[in-house]
C-alpha cells in the first residue's frame, strides 16, 4: 500500500492488483491504522473458524427445514426461501438473506423441486420427540446401546443400471421392463457406538419381524445394560403387540431367566426418515452391491449383501475410530445421530 502515499489513486491500485476498489480502500484504511500487520494474510486458524461458523449456520438452517413451518407460527404447508431465512433470523438472532439460504441449501444438495424425498416432517410434536432422542443419545451409559432400525425394500432382483467406467463411445443398455427374479426385504439395526449392523431377510414388514429383531439384539448384546431401539412411525413399529412384548421382556422374571438387558424405545418423529441413520447405510449398500447388478437369483443377492455387512462390521471392529474409505464410503453421512443429517437416499426404497 506504499503506492497510496506516492500519488497513486485507489483506482490505479485496484487496476494494478486486479482487486475491487472497495477491497483496495479497505487495505489503505488498515495500512494507515495498523501498518503492514493490518493487511497481512489471516492465519489458517481464522479460516477454520470462519468455515466452522458457516457449517454451524448451514446445520441450523437444515434443522429448521426438517420441521413444519406451522411449528414456527407460519401459515404455510411448505418452506420458501424467504420464510426459511426469516425464521433463521428469529430463531438464531443471526442475519441471513434468502439468497444465502439458497446457497447454503445448494451446498448440501437441496433444491426446491417436486420429489419423492421428504425433507420436512409434518409431526406437530417434532421438536419434543427429537429432543427426547437427542437427550438419550447424549446421555448414554458406557454399557448402553442405541440402535437405528428400519427395513430396506421390498426391492426387485433384476438387472439394474447405474454409473460405471467405460469407453466414452460405448453406452450400457438395460431392458426397459426387466423381469424380476424375486424380491427381498432386508431388516437391519445399526448400533451407533460400534457401527455394527445386525441384519436378516424378512417376508414382509410387520410387528412379528420387529419382535424377531428385538429378541435377536437382546441375545447379541446380552451383556449390555440397556438397549434403545429407534425407528420411524410405521404402524408395525408402534403396535400394541410390540408394546406388550417390550413390557414382557422388561419384567424382572423374564430378565432373571434369560439374562437380557432392559429394552426402551426412542421413536423418531413422523416422516423423518432423513434422521434415521440406518438409511445412510442402506444407501451405501445400494450403491455398492445393487447398482449395476444382475444377480442370477435372490440367493446370489443375499450373499452379496451378507458379504457387504460382514466386511463393514469387521472394518469397524478393527478401526473403531475411523470411518474408512472403502465401499461404505458411499454412505451419505457418518454413522452417528445428528438432527441436521439427511440420511435418506430417495433412490433407495
């Protein structure tokens, strides 16, 4: 900025440096007030602080997006950029324009369009239910286990398309209506603290399959103090038969005979599959062993899925603090519960 004291105008300095006139004027003011130290490049730590602040702002915006506008007193059935930005300002006492909100959402892959994927829960008790789940996750005992549970499917065993590496002048083709060789439903539970997946194949989605999974987890994690089961609001996850079974397995008599832990439920809000972490695991599974596949039978597909979970579980046992960069790197989010996550891939049923 020495040139500013040699008769050169800010416009000449801007032309020489290729910077905006506003930037040059700011440099000159800093130079006059603080000398060269005022215009030195900021340290990486400052950049990291700014990046962390932006990440927090995006997370907070998405937390609002996941809730219904009516919860915030807005008479709309869906969010607009203006209402999102204004709600962010009132909730977090921090400035945000609709353009910034749009840029933040785009950075996370969100856009305003017609889609099957639901990003906002209509549950009027969304915050209350979410707070309960967060409280459980944040206060887990050292010997407690928290499971994210859901079913993947039914999905058809058929030739599937997908992205693959090939010569640019070639194009892979698949039949428009391939004949399925069968169907599968994979019922699975992800234990968040160890990243271990327990799975089996179900003939249908029903309460009996949930009871089967619960009993399996009680045996598998027999030495735990308490098991928390977290799932969505599907009817078979909230039936009277299931609740009665939980009451039974929690009786002193049952636990003394079977030496099993206490079982508790941590239900997610209605239509909040985007918070169910197992959905992210299903997305990684689909990208790794279903996309571009052409299995000869359901048994071949089962073997591929079994191998996927076997390899994934083994990796997280050997590397409990590392997410890894193998095939499960295709999972959408880290295997942990966080209210700003979008765990659901709309292409995975």
